[in-house]
C-alpha cells in the first residue's frame, strides 16, 4: 500500500472520529476542513493509483460528507 492510500485511510479515520465529537454548529466547520484536506488528497490518490482508486475514494468521501454534497446538489438544481 502506498503513501497516498495510507493518507486516505487516515483521513477517513479522522473524519469518523470527528463525527463522534459533539459540535454546536452541526460539524460544518469540521466538514469544511475535511473538504479542504480531502480534495488535494483525492487528486494525489488518483495521480498515484489511477482513476478507479480515485473514484473509490471519491465515493468514500461523499458517503462521509454526505450533507455538503446534498446541499451542493440542491443549490445546483435551484432556479
């Protein structure tokens, strides 16, 4: 396993631990930080391992950060 996949697994573990800690703002600041770290990490995984692993990490990240994705889709559909 190379360094990009190890970093992606650490990102997933940190995201799950952060979700367990109570928050006053419904975890939105933590979600923004995870997104800011996750997007370059996704590019790194895709660069080192190819598009299929990048797609798998994208799906994993979207399952963890599902509410930002839902709000983005709602915002894009809005007239």
